[in-house]
C-alpha cells in the first residue's frame, strides 16, 4: 500500500506457488537464474522490497510493511491458485518470512529461512559499514568495479554476481547509482524474528551455508533451540552467505525437495 512494487513471475498459473524473498539492499533479480529451474513445476514469483531494486522508496520501513508487500505480490502472481504456497526468504528477507509464518502461516505450505541471523545490533552502524549508498559513478564500468557483497566473501560464479550487479544500478542524468534507498536503515524499524520462529503456523526449514558468516554455529544453535521440534536444518556444502550465488543448483535441489514435501509437487 502506498508504493509501487517491482515483481517478477515465472511458470504457469495454476501450479503450486513459491515466493522468493531477497535480502537487504538486493532486488527481485537476485533469483533470476534460480527461479526458471523451479518454474518447470511451480508458479514462482519474486519482488523487490520497497526501498530496493525498482520499487518505490518510502518515508519509513518496517517488517509489517514487507509482510503486506509479500502477500500482495503472492496474490498478484496467483501463487494461492493451487493451494497454500511455499515462501523462501534469504537473509534480511527472513524477517518478513518468519513473520509470515507466524501471522499468516495458515495460508502457507511452509517457509524456508535461507542463511539468516538475528538483527544487527546497530542498524545505522551496520548500514554505514555495509551499504554506503548515495554514491554516483561516471560510468557503468566504474560502478560495477565497486560492487561488493555484504558480508564480503569469495565469489566463484562471477557470471551470476555480474548479472546481479548490473541489475543493482540505474542511470540518472548520465551518472550511475545503486538502486536502493541510502536512508533505508535509518528509516527501518528494528525487528526481532526470534519469537516468530518459535511459534509458526506452518512448516519451517532452515538452510544455511557451510562457510556463512551470518548463519554461524551460534546462530544455528539458537535457531534450533527456538524452532519447533523436528524442524529441518540443511547445510549447503561449499556455500557462504549468498547461497544463490555460491551453490545455485544445490539450492534449487533443496527448494524443490521442500516444495515436494510441503505441497506434494516437486
């Protein structure tokens, strides 16, 4: 409500739905190389959160607003047409994913939390360190040279990172800028997903990278203690935080398996 939201969809309507939620300062096309592989059997959609990608910016942001955006895109894409859909939420996007499971889980088949930790202790400090927005560059090449993942990590699949980086930029009056609101974390309400993890109204699963600096062993231990008994925890070998860049095919296999388990179609 009150903002135009960028959304993408793959696959035929009428198939079981899968909604893909991206992380902080990312955009809908972080899933562009993954979604078509799952769309062979599912109707898949992704969105850019307000303040990110091609979506409008807001004066203030909150997890509650993002829950509304996710549901609106799921309705727009027809993800409920074949029954309750699956949600897969990466990193910061898992704040909305966990809240969806808690508040709207009766409408969902399950929620997969992908390599997510707790909220940063200081949003403003985290933002200054990780997302120094507002910068402009004289050329696309100069901007691409400055593209970094947050947190930084080794990248072997450079062609995927390059695709994501190119869709992370926009040209404004001959200058290139990042496609996110540089004041986002200043205007984002603090959030706590732990309570939502403990009381979901649908199935949950946690997927994390073997070498992640976000979903650390301490975070995973706390999530295991908080989540309902029997919740699966799945480690992706040789993956860091950005699972869809590091091990996209393994991630597709995991998501297909969870969809098959939760919706009966894989």
